[in-house]
């Protein structure tokens, strides 16, 4: 394990940004269960809602930012999505927070289903951090980009665990933090053996420079590993 000094902090599958009083989640994919050709093991709407409610009580943010793919839709909205989205908005409202969405490539039907604030890229309160989905190169300059899109996971002793990736200065001199998928229905892409060509985000060109981190339930803290380029052979 290693120590990483960051002004943002992983909390389970979300990222707390205390300086901006914000919580970031990526790749919620509401409707993924309904869109599946097989029976999903969980109800993605209620599962996402319950876990987000717990995180809101724990972190008490003023803003919840979705780093893309709030929905799982292309040509149509899967059944039940509008209901689940309305319930999710209520959870955020009841916590006294506002909801902002930076649309991702799966959010083609977001307009009309969601009437809250949206922005391709969202600058957090300190102006140093920009949140976006990560499927396209950002247009805003920042010291730090927080993205999703690739659903990173780390294989540790035979267990596949959702993980964060932190790359200091890797994108035009700016830091990049890649969040895991918030939905538990995404299997995740195992980053142990992945290289630049395997990532879909243009912000990740040399994953060997990224520190992975997994959430440890027992200590309720993220466990940081050395950069992937150093620790691949150890995992």
C-alpha cells in the first residue's frame, strides 16, 4: 500500500470533494437492469437510491454531480427509468442538496426525462476541479479532472473490486481521477492488464502512471496502491 495526498476522497463508489462541498458519482446507468436481456440480480433503481441516501447522510454535500451516464439509454428509455429518476431526485432534494448532471454517451434521452441542471463540463467551487464524463476531451482548463466512463476495477487476490484511478499530472499537466461505476450492475474493466489503447477515455493514455485505490469496508478508508506500472506484477 501507499499514501496519496489528494483534496478529494473516495467514499465507497463515490468521490467526496470537501472544498467544494460536493459529492461526485459516475455511471449510474439507471435502466440497465430493465434493458438487460437476462434477469438482473438487483433492482438498480432502488439499489442506487439506497446507497446514495446513505452517502448523502454521511458526507452532507450541497451539490451532487453525476459524471455522466446517469441513464442507460440510446434509442429509448427503458421501462421504469423516469420513475426511478424522479425518486432519485427526491432523495437528493430531501438531503438538502442540488443535482447536476454532466451528460455521458449513454444519456441520449436525458433531455425530457431530467429537467435539472446539466452541463457538458462542471467546474466545482474551488475552480480547480472540473467534472465531466470523460468520453470526450474536455474544453475547460483545470488543475484536476474527475471523470467516469471506463468503469475501472482491480483484481486483487482473485477478487474483482471497483477502483478509483488517480493520475498526477497525466493530462496536459493536470491530474485525472477516474471513478468506478456507481451502479453495481457494471462488471467493470479489470485495469491490471490494460494499457492506453484499452481505455476509452482520451484522458487516460498511460494507465501505468495511475494509482489505483479500492474501498475497504472494515477500515472505511480507501486503500491506495503504487502506480499500475509498478504494481501489476504484484497483483
